[in-house]
C-alpha cells in the first residue's frame, strides 16, 4: 500500500476521491444527519491535517482513504 500526498493530485481528482469515499460510508451519524457537502468538507480537513491519508493499492489498483492509524497498521 502506497501513500499518495494530496498535493500530487489535481483538485478535481481529490474532490472525486473524497466524494466517492463519503458516498460509500455508512449514513448513520447519530441523532442528526450530516449533509453530504459538510461531510466532504470534514474529510478534506482531515486530509489537510494528515489524520486521513490517500492510499493506492498496486495489487487491486484502487485508491482509498484511511485514517493514519489504519494506514500504519496495514503498513507494518
């Protein structure tokens, strides 16, 4: 699994990855439903802060978003 720095992607591709990720996530956010665009903004912020990383799996040839902790566990 390879970490892809977000600045290596075009804005359009990064948006598409985040939107795809958010649309695949579970929709149960507790008492209040969170708007799709708000969730996208939250994930973008987590990427900017380094809490979420963009990954590429050369075996499956797919990209995904993982928490930094998940990435470290998979990398070891």
